[in-house]
C-alpha cells in the first residue's frame, strides 16, 4: 500500500544525466526546466525537497569540445569541474524565476563513514531546508578518489535520504518505472506497480540490466538505491522524468511509477554503506550455528563457523557472508585476509586471535 509523504517532511528527488544532458554533450534545457518545475511543485505542497542531480560531467563536455564521456578518472574530474558550475548556475537561474534559492552541496563517502562529517552534513542540509533553500547535491567528482567514491548518484540519493530522514525517495529516469523486462526490446514488458526490496524480480533485473551511455548508473544502481532506502525505512518511487506531475503524484501516494516498500528495520548510515555501497571482494560460507549466532544473538562472525572462503581479499575489505546453499546472510568488513582466513577456518577463536568480522562491521540481511 502506498502512503503519502507527510507534509513538512523532506523528499529527495534524484535525476540522472540521461534527462539533463544532450547526446552530443551540454545541458538539456528543457529537461532541466522540467526538473525545476517538478521540485518546485513539491515545495509548494509542503514537501521540502533535496535535489540530487547528475549531469555535471555531461555539462562540461561541450565546453571542452568533447563528444563522449571520458573513461579515465582525471578526464572525468576535469569535465566535472567545468560542468558543475555551469549546471548549478543554470539551476540557480531557473529556480530564481520561482523566487527560490539553491545551494550546492558536494560530498564524498567519508561523510558516511565519519560520524563528525555525517552530523555536519545532516545539520547543513536540515538548515537549508528550514530556510526554504533547495540543496543541489552531487558527488565531489573533481577531488574524489576511488576509496571515497559513491560510484553513482542513485546510491548517493539513498544516503542523502537517510541523512535528512526523508519521507520518500523519488528516482526519475527515462522509463515509467521498473519493468519485468526491457521495454525497449520487449513490447510485452509489464510495468511493476509495487514491489518489496526482497522480491526476486529485483534480483533478476539487477543482474540483467546495464548503465546508459551518458551516466554511470542503470537499473541495477536504482535497485541498489531503493534497497538502501528500504533499510532506512524510506519508500522509493522510480518514475519517468518526462512526466512533469510524477514527483508530486508520488509524494501524494498516487499510483505512478514503481513503488518499493520500506522495511520496519532501520540500519545506521555506515552499515547501509557496508551493505549496499561497497563492492564485495569475496564470499565467506558459514554453518547453521554461525547463522543463528549472527541473526538471533547479534554476535560477531568467528572463524569456527566458517566452512569455506572464496575470492582474494585483504583486511578491511567487504565480503559477502553466505550459507551452504549460497544464500546471502550478510556482508561485512573482514579482519583477516583471504589466505589467512582459509587457513584458520573452522578453528576456535582462541587459536585465531579475534573475530573474522566484528559485529560493528557486519550487516545481517536475513
């Protein structure tokens, strides 16, 4: 069942490069104007709205004389530096027509993993919303390194939703929502009206769909973002950016796009990032006793419960924890590298010298 967003509680809207950029590079003026109208409509109905906007790299391409997205990190950083100011300047001019001020917010992943940065970011966003200012959020592509990179603005939008305790995350894309098959290839593809984040159809879509030419995201990243939001107790609506009324309809609980229901449980921001934001470098298989200890008693993962190790990983890397049938149990940051863990698997903690994954670094997903 869809619920309307309570008046006065923040909404986060994410719009991607495919809706803001021309294929040859530069800003799609019609697309940007439409996004401004969509966000302003939410504010007018009492929904303070944060805009997570892609498009900086694409906006910089025409100025730089490029006709395709750079594939190397320095090229992306330069394009972002050139394009970010152009993009925000255009937003500022367009929102000014509605007597609305905007503020640029550029963040990296250390906002999530550092408590002090997290609190400062939350307070700044809350203050902006309280003053009626539209925060325009993007990743700080110009200075970010791989270790601090969100990777795409869909996941960033989910983290921002958590930061501001949003009532709803709205992801605007180039289709009417999620389909059970690619509508560009299958004329019989059906729009998924509503789904839970645990439903298998999302796993199937996550594996099968790729990113677009101008952006870094795709169906898979939108599903990952919706799952992050669900674990924050926040519902997500994925809808068409071309539908000017879609965000307001979503906020009012109308049936538009695809609704991904929230969970009752809530994860802290750091654990959200461990679970959904970090790449997995391997798998650790555990026995039924270890599963019970993690799920029912909130324990740490010990070597005695490990039955198999797969992949090459180092101390501090994220790994998936699975059962003997290959089902995902959780994900966490290991305190032993793969070669050492393989040698001590099944041994008592007194022989190993500590946990494989401490409970503070472990997210149990069953």
